[in-house]
């Protein structure tokens, strides 16, 4: 252990122990039913994680939403709207933007539009009750980042863990990235390892399963997913053609930009990239810096998560050649049917 790591350990590890006491006490009070919980009358699928950011919850929420929209469910997505400039319960609509409801909820709204309800509320219990009251036809709520919502005792919990940063190799905040102890993943109904690379061997899946089972009660509920990139789409001008493009600039504000940048490099001549922190709020200077580098033979490619952030500057940038890169989740190892059978069993218990 080098000097920097030793200093980090000495400073951060004691803070992690304090954090452990606080989170463990809270979970103990819920486990022993000292703190009250609520069971709702409609099914709630919670997509959450043990760690802070970067696990791929957003595309997975979209994946579930599309699947159950195709099955004719009336769906509402409820998020807290992280980093929004507002408070309280808000329904996404045309007059909203990513500053008022958050970048991920705005992404949901732009993708699904009027096919489902997108709402934000920091008080999840209040938000769920408002959805049930205001939209009585809703028969499925998908809770974005809801694993730590212990007050809800009737949700189906899906926990996402980044394959490249698995929960069983991580530590509690602030020494690591875990929100609570590894063992608490036992509350999960399904565990999904996301962003699986293409060059993974069969033994890797086996090892991940063995390590995960040390902490799980439900032994056969471990799944693996990969990210698939779709065809580039123009942000504003539908007549843009990317085939004649020679140079590319990329911009992103996601937690793990390396995957996005790596894909762009594999397909195009990337001359410059702007990689901002997750949930970054673009300022005018940021926009100016990016577009000052857009020459006649150059295009800008952004992530799907950044679409709401650039659309807010439409009057300033709509004449520029801008594309975004959609992504989707794919369950691998031929286990898609098994995955949805487990969720369907939960949903059928409400029918």
C-alpha cells in the first residue's frame, strides 16, 4: 500500500465505520418492524443499487418500461429528480425541462412522451399516493433508485451492480462507494450485473455468481446485461447525414464516459471530447466552448442522457450538426425469459 492509499485509508475508513453504524441502525429498525412500513395496492418495481452512481439504472428503467408497455400495462415512473432546481411532486410535461425535474426523468419523458406517466418527488410515499389518486388507471409503478426506500414493503427490488465495479469488491462510503453493507443486497429479489464487456469468459460469470451467492438469500436470481448502441439520431435537423462526416467531437455528462468515448473512437475520427461529471448542469460557457470547435466538416455526438440538456439551448444551437447515441439494455446468456418470469410472478400476485 503506497503512502497516498495509506493516508486515504486512515482518514476515510473510520468515517466508513461511522456511516456503517448509522445505516445499520436504520435497517435494524425496519427489520425488527420498529419503524412502520407501507404496502401499496398496486405493484411497484424498484430499480436501485447498493453503490453511488454509474450502475446503469436509467437504461434499465427504460428497458422494463418498454417491455411492460408492450404488455399493455399503464405505467408511471417515479424518480426523486436528482439535482433538479425544484422541490415537491411534479408531473413531466412539455413545459418542463431537466432543470425542473432532473436529467433522467426528462430523458424518460422525451423517450416515452405520453405513453406513460413520468413524475418526480423526493417523498416517495407521497409521490406514489399522488399517482394512485391522480391516475387511477395506473397498474404498475417503476421506482427509480428505490432500494433504500425501506418504508415501502411491497416493492419488487431489482439491484443493479456495475460488472466492472461489483458490489462484492466495494466498501462503504466514503472509503468506497457503497450506500450500505454488502450483505444488505440480500433484500434484493433480483441482482443484475450491468455493462458486461464483450471479452468476458464463461468462468467470469461463474465467479461473479459464486461471490454474489455469499450475500444472497435467493440463489438463482443473478443476471447479466450488456449495453447495445443504436444508430445515431439527429438532435434537431432530421435531414442531417452522418455518412459524409470526417471529424467528430463528443460531449457527455455521465458517470462512466469511457464506454461512450470508446464506442465513438471505434466508429469515427474523434478529435476532441468534453467529459463532464454525472448530472452536470451545462452553463453557457460550456456550450460556447463545445460549439466553438464545431467546424464545417465536424459533427457533435452527445449521449442520450444529455439530450434534455442540449435541447434547452435549442435557440442557440439548432443549426449545428448534432447527433445523439441511443443505448439499450440486453439480458445475456439466454436468460431473458427467466428474468421476466420472476417479475411476472410478482405482478400476477396483484391481479
